[in-house]
């Protein structure tokens, strides 16, 4: 199953970037547009080929497109890419819609099926523009109606109505985005591991369903990247939420990272990559950590797990909760942070008595360079909780 997310990610990335250069290079005919697309994607670390190009500015098609990441042997056939409503805009170009076709691929007994991935309001500034975002594809919205992953003839995972909306940066304001998956489903009865299957059956999660929501922003000028919401809600279980904020994720950083990734991909198998690894560490020093949080809002999962573990040991769920309360302070004492130990123990006790929500937050007084975090992790990991300002709370809105 590990090939599935990689394939889906590659397909989505290809679908997004496939539109990228189709304005910037618009040169009177579809073939010139396609060649410019190929050139720009090569700069993004993707190799693009096709069997033919047809159409004009009103509607053009790149036929039988194959996309391959730099350094990979095998490409991914994504079918035709259709661009409609290509027009010039102050030396640059806009595309009303850009879409792939239906996609199906089977490998090692797993079949991935996707409906067309469609982007709306795609734009690219003129080539040579002084706009700092001139090399990045922008779009106003995108959607994927269906995605299905099958094992044999059984549906292991599916999602419905994935959408993304983007507010483009203007007048010094950051780029803002939000997205959602209206519904996803998973068939956990297909899990083969006996122990995992036993737990899944006991907890009653042979099939699961839920939804996903995300939102955030990116300021190109200083590289402040904020993921303000990333919530995955599973019906009759709970909601897992993640947020983070980092600085230094600028266009220069992105370009340097892409260049380094290309060099690493070009390395022959078995070659010494220590120089590239050191370069990667040096590059990461440009980033700063501002904040992060992990939160779980319970919807019956906690008590189900306590009861299940208790049954395995001939005890009640309440007995297991009391054992956990007693163990937590001893485990946290190893962090050498008495204040955090007391705070976390209090939060865990409150949560186990009344499971509503529990959250771990890291928010230092000032942004911390990633280099300092890495150095602390290697020299004295126990100091990290103080450096990052870690705190634990329970049952707070």
C-alpha cells in the first residue's frame, strides 16, 4: 500500500504543475506552449513528454502525457491535459480551466481511480517579470470529485469532493488557502496483520468515514508559512488536528531546495552523499520555528481503547486509566522539566476522567532557528521542551 500515496501525490503534483507554464510561454501556437511547459517543468524537477499537441488558444490538448520526477526511472502516464480559454494578460497569460482526464492505474494488485482534476483561474506572470512570484503557478480554485483505491475488487479507500480555494497575494498581503474533503471512507477489514485486525474488530472500526478541512497562508516576502488548520475527523472516533508556523520558507529557499534535490537525485546509486546531506542541513538553517500544535478531540475513541486494553488484561477501562495516571509523571520526569511534568500530568488526569480534548503545543517566546533545534536534539534532547516552550492542556475549547 505504500506505493499508493506516492502515486497519488505524484499525480496530483503533475496535474497541478502541468498547467504552470502554459501562459508564460504562449507563442502563437499550441506546440510552442507545450515546449515552454516542458522547459519550466524541467526547472521544477519534473520531466514532461507527450505524444502530440493539438488545438489553439480556445482549447488545446497535450496528448498522452507522461511525467517523471528527476532521478526516477519510471514515469507516470497521466493521459491528456486539456487547457481551455488561454488568453494574454499584460504580457502574461490566464487559463480559464486546466484539467486532466479520468485516470486509472493498477500495480501490485492495487488500483487507483481518479476523476478529472480541474483547476480554475490559472495564471502566470509574463516571462522576465519582476514579480517575485513570476516563476510560480497560481490558481483560484481546484477540485477533484472522486478518488478510489481498490485492493482486488474491494474498495480500500475513497474520497469525495476534494476542493481548494486560493486568495492570491496582493498589496503585501499573504497568499491564503483553504481546502476540504467532503467525505472519505476506509475499509479496515482489509488489514492483514492479526493483532491489528483483532483490535480493529474489537473497537468496531471495520469501516470508517469522515472528512478533512485545512487552511493556511504563505507570505512570500519573509517566507512565513502558516498551517492554521489541518483537521481529520473520523466519525464515532474523534478529530486529529495539526497546526504549525515556520519562517524563512522564501522563494530563494524553495529554489535552493529544488536545486539540491536535483543534485541528490543525479547521484549514482551507492555514491557518497555526505556533502549533499551537509548542504541540506545548512539549507535548513534558513528556517525558523514559530509554533506547532497537535490536538485530539474525542468522539468515543478514548473510552473504547481503555475498555479494550482493560479487557485484554482482565481489568476495567477505569482501572487502565488510573494506571496511566500513575505512570505518566514517571515517564515525563525524564525530560528534566518539572513544570511541564506537573502540567502534563494534570492535563492527562483531566482528560482520562472526562475525555473531551487534549492538546500539545510548542510555542517559544521568539522564533527558534532550526539549526538551534537540531543542535539541541544532538547535544541535550532534554532541553528541547524548554527551548520550544512545550505545554499540554486538556478539555479546552
